């Protein structure tokens, strides 16, 4: 797993939306994007 560092650009990645579409971070190049990571998804914690 990659480790992100504050101030360093996030690597390009692709993800599926809840409607099944694929989006890439690079699709939003030049725009402000908020990435939110929550490691405890689908856990009782």
C-alpha cells in the first residue's frame, strides 16, 4: 500500500462510482478535489 505525504500530489488512480461508472483522479486535473480516506469502512470500529 502506498503512503501519502502532506504536500505531495496524489498518484493518479481509478475508482468506481456507486452507479458503476469509472472515474480517474486525472479526470479532474486543474480543478480542486477533496480526497477523503476512511480506513475503518465496513468495520465495527
